[in-house]
């Protein structure tokens, strides 16, 4: 008897939308057919002709837990994710304390037990090269963000340590996730602009040149190590990545705030618009859309980095960098499809299929045997900050049109519906990475 049947759905198969029905058993998709017999079932959902897509996999979130839970925690962050159609996240290491050794990795795992959706955890890289193997064997999804310039958490490393870290990570067969900004360039431009309190000056203080140089350095030292560049924001960086993909193991992501916002939004957002890398101009913004459509950009990931609104209400140099985005990523991307900025096929690739492939997850596709992570797409609405589930309590996209899911399903269970959360705290599961040693993956699941 199927646990769940979704009837009267539209699915994207063979490059076209087709009517279909989906059966779910024990949290996994068991069958997809034009018509499924419903004489025996536990639950049925009538999609009423709505589009059903794989749940989004957001490989770049900062849920601030442990250490900064006034901004976010694993429960509120995962609720925001579920409400926005994200069914799996990978959390990055710059918490307090940062995730930089086995004991701290276990502390993050314990905090993550509050999550309502499935999750992976990245391991941090500082001067801790001897601890990387231990975190890999505990199930780290990958390593990074590896910060090449100062950012939230002050975990940046120099070029020599970067090269050494790549050697260790490559030997483990793991992926290095890079925050590509060059510290020398950052210091130079901050020094020149520090007295300018106009928010726009922050974009000039971390120019595209900084990202370009950092990308070049990372590629120079990559060797055979798999590199994944986080939140690429500049056309020059994309050109280098595109030229290098044929000979190196390189992937990259773009963030919604660089796709949907640009330097003109400084006037509207003020210090709320501060993030690293910063807002770019229209030319760079359009290059990201080109990169999404031509395959240079592999993933869209939110870089969800919440801060409370009052924390941002200071001068541009003192305000913390980062914006919330896990709840609005998929709704904005669905709206982009509606506006013909990219195809539905490409949307599925960059939000579900590619993240699953790159980080080796048995998710990201509507196919028999895969986790039943799905969204039923709703109608066009406007983003309202008062409806967001993040503890941040605000969004840089307030008032913009988007398409939120009507229903979000994680492993066959409805976790969010009509903007409300229906899942129990802690139902999410840890997804260990490829290096996990037998026995470790269940150690923190008691």
C-alpha cells in the first residue's frame, strides 16, 4: 500500500510538461505513471493540474547555530527553507565556534537535530589541516566555505595554507568550496574608501578584480582537487571558470541576491544590502544570467546569511555582511522561469539535479528509488517580510513577485503547506558525506 499518492499533477519529462501521478512508499518515490490506482493508499493529494518539481537542494546556508541563534537556528532556518520549497540544505562552518575539528563538528550535528528537513554539514578550513580527515570521516559533505579574504567569522586563510589545504582535501577525494575574494585587493580598496559612508562604496571596496584574482589563485593551486566556487558574482570570474572547466574539476554557484539585485538597489536597501561578495552592477548581473543559461554556472544556492534588521542599521563599514534568502530562492527562480529568463529544464538542473550530482545525494530527481522530496507550485504572489519564517524578520526582496510552493514534501511527508509549517521539529535527517566511516553516521542520531 503506497503511503502517499499525488494525483492530477504535471511533471517535466523528456523536455516537456506531461500529466502524471506519483506514488510514494517509505519516503521514496515508488512509481510514476499517467494513472495510479488509488484503491489502497494512506494519503492522497490532488495537485489539480499544478506543476510538481523536485524539492530544491540549497548547498549554501548559514543557519547560525550554534553560537548566533538570536539570528537563526536549525529549526527556524529549516522552517524557512521548507516554506520556500527547499527540502535539503548544506550548512557552512562559520558559526561560533566554527566547525573546524571533530568535536566541533559533533556539536554542530547536535544543534542540527532541530531541523525539519534533511541536511549536510560542511567542515571549516583554517590552520587546522590535521583535523580535516577526522571531520571527513564523521560525514562532512565537503570543505568550506574556504575564505580567501576576510568575511563573517574571520576564517580567511593565506595562499600558502590554501595550497596545502587543497592537497589534503584532494587526497581525501573531497570537494573544496571556495569563497573567492582576494585579501590583498580587499585591504587596498577598503583603505582607499573607508571614509566614504555611502553604501555604494562597499561594492567598490570589494571589486570584481578581487574575485577574479582569487579565482585565478584557486585554480592555479587546484591540482586534481575538485573545486566548487561559491556565489560567483563577476563576469571576469565566469570567463576564467568557463575556460578552465574542460581541464579541471570545477563547478560554481550563483546566489539569488546577485541574480535579482544590483548596485541600483543600494538606494532602496541601504546597509541591508551589504553582503560578500557585494552587489554588482547591471552588466555583471546579466553575465550571471548568461552563465546560468549556457551551463557555466552549475547551481543556484541562497548563501542564506541572516542578521537581525537592527544589527544592519548602522554605517556601511560596521554593518554585518549577509542577507536571508533560503525561503525566497526557489520562489524567485520560479518567477524567473515564468518571465522566460531561463527554462524550466534549466531551473530543475541548477536547483535540484546538479546539487545532488555534485554533492552525491540520492535526491534531486522525480524518479523511482529517489527520496520523495517534492514541491507543488503555487500561484504568483508578492514576497512579504512579515510572512518570512527566518528569525532575521526581513528580506531584501520585500514586495517582489514570486511563486511560493503550495505544498512542500520531504521524504513523502508534507512539511509546509500554504505558507504554514506542518512538520515536527527534528524530523530532518543528517546526510553524511562520502568519507564517513561506518558507525560514525549514526553516532549523533541517538
